[in-house]
C-alpha cells in the first residue's frame, strides 16, 4: 500500500491542473471586476464584515481593490504559464486569503476551496514541465512525480463531496422543499417555472444531488465507471453553472477529474507527444518531504466539518459550525431585525438605524447571520465609546419559508455579549 503512494507517475495531471487552475484564477479575478463584484462587495460598502479576529483586515481605500484584483488576475496568468511559478502561487495565496478573510458578505464554499488548493500548490512541482520557468532556465524539467501528489487532490475533493452529501440529509431537502424554492428563484420564464414546480422534477434534483455527492468519487476511482462518472459530472456541473450561476466552482470541481485518470492518458490527451518517464519521484520524495505536512492537513480537513456536532443546537438554525464544513446551498434563510440602544444613566431609548451604513445585501444578510449581528453590536459600542449603554435586539428568522421564530434572546444585553468560537453562544435561542 505504501509503495503505491510513492510510485513514479507522469507529471501530466499536475501540470494540466496548474494550467486550468491559473486560468480559473484569472477568470475569477478579472470577472469580479467586470461583473461589479469588487465594487459592490469591497468598495461601495461603508462597513465590512470581516472574519472575527481579522477586523484589522480591511479593503484598500479608493480604487485600491481594483488594482488588488488586477494583480491577482495577472498572477493567475503567470501560474497558468508557469512563469516565476513559486512567487506567483505564493503571492496569489496570500492575496486571496486576504480577500477571503476581509469579507463574509459574499461567502462561498469555493472561495475556501480555492484558498486551500492554492496553499497546496505552493509545495508541488507544478512548473517542472511545460512551463516558461523551464524555457527561461529558472528550473529544471521533471517528467515524473510520486503518486501521493495525485492522492492529495483526490482525498481533498472526496472530503468536500462527502460532507456536502451528508449535510443534505435533512427533512426539507429530502421532501424537496428547498430544491423547489431554489429552482423557482432562478428564473422568471413561465416554461421553466412550470417544470421546476413539478414534484417529480424538484425531487429528482434533490436526490440526484445527494447521490452525486456521495458516489461520484468511488465511481471516478473505479476504472470501468470512470468515463460514465465524468459524463455525469459534466451534466451536473454544467446544470449548476447555467441554472444556479455560481461562478467558477463547477469548472473548478471538474478540473479535479484529471487526477482520477491514468497519468499517461492525460499526457496523450493534452500533450500528445509521448515521452519516456524516468524514475525521478524518489529523488523528489527525499528532497521534498512535503507529504509529512499533508498528513496532518488532511486529518484536520476531515475533522473540521464535524465540529458542529459538538456545539449545542442545530447548525441549520444557529449557523454555529456552518462555515468551512462544505454545507453548500442547503437552505433559504430570511429574517428581520431591529436594534434598541438604551443609555443606562438616563434610561433614554432609541431605535438604531442599522441600514444607514450597510449595503442592501449586507442589510439583508445581517438578520440571518449571528456573527454579523454580534459584530454589528461591537460597531454600535464603538460609536458610543465611553458611554454606558445596553443593546437589545428583536430578530426573527425563517428557514425555507417556514414560520418566523426568534433567533436572538430579546432580553439579553448584547453590549455584554461575547463571541464563542468553539461552543454555543448563550444569546442564540435554540429550536429543534
């Protein structure tokens, strides 16, 4: 078993993945500017919901974030071409981590996956073949790598799909409630609305989602079902790309298929020219013992999505343990909120206008994200710095268009609330 992980294989899958990866990075970066994402998420808002603990990480002033994303797009092209690869992939990883941590208003699971894969790619010799670094003499050519490199990508994407599948096993998914609501919100065309409203269709989408996430990796691993699984992946991800419009994720997910096929097959398909592969992977193993780093990394990746099971309450309601857990597109959540500020010495009460410095999107998200609510209370406290105040909140949420229920304890003084990273926050109300 151990020998199979260190056997010599063609470097072609890693190199082709580098090319796709760099291209997708460029598309994500330049596309974010072209579609107005950078403007709407990082430039226009007066207040930014950063990850808790990273409030110091704020968007650059003025048009700085445009230049920031242009730089990332250029780095993507350098990665694709394999030019100054190490510098490019390391720089992109740092810049993308900055984007990821400085805002949660447009949180997406593929942003997290993109960050993880970027850091993995730093340690791999993806520029050692078919790159400008070789042509310009910045590095030597290598046609072979150990098989454990391919395994890292296979295990990582397997973790993503497995937890995505498990997360879907809850009543509103199993009875089609969520998929029906989701599909009907993607179009206004009567023809498609009629199809999406049919029970057989939205139930098919619901169960196809569970089965795809659960079985796609085993089917790709098994040689006899691999091509059929690839066709299923193309149908699944292209449907998501067209109907759900979720950016580069469908194409990013498809690129992992490279590591399931025989490396020789990838070479024939993309490079055509057959070259002799020398047994160079042992040298690589001895010189770069990076696999020791990936073992604990993959263990952590396997455990982090489980953390919500150890937090009191249902993650679907409390959101505690939701992020970093591959809980992708699981529910429709809506809410409304009001903030009452009391100056304790005078007992003067006022309703705080939380919409005055939030974008429309932020104002819509604030009531349904407990961490946003806590962060906004910290902002109010800073505005009243030096004054003795209490903050009381009236906040109700609905999951999948069910009746509204209180999310925050209306009698809890949120000016005194703390944020607990690892356990349940007592000011959040629980429901079965």
